[in-house]
C-alpha cells in the first residue's frame, strides 16, 4: 500500500502545498526547505506524541523508502536522509 493511501485531511493539505511548491519552484525547492519542514514536523511529533512515536514514524518512513526504492542512487546503497 502506498504511503499516501487513506491520509487524513491535514496530511492531504500538506501534500497539496508541497505539490504546488514543486510546480512553482521546481525540484530545488525541496533541498533545504524540505529538510527544515521534516525537522519541524519531527519536533512537533516528539513534543506532542513523545519520542517513541517519533522513532516509530521514522522507522515507518525508512521502511517505505526502502520498499519503494526512494533515495537509491545507481550502483550504491541508500543515501542517508540526515
């Protein structure tokens, strides 16, 4: 099942905004900006839901990236997302 199946309204709005940003600014918009968003969301999850929930979310993300082959480069292991 793709990560985007059955998302709540807030997640769908975030995806729409990211798509609009990409359409407007291109792939370079996701370099540092996307990393900052990722860190802020992670911080919010940790503060609201606890560090264990954040760790679970990161594990789920890692599994999704590995399953879908996202982040792979030719003839190399997965790149670090840190």
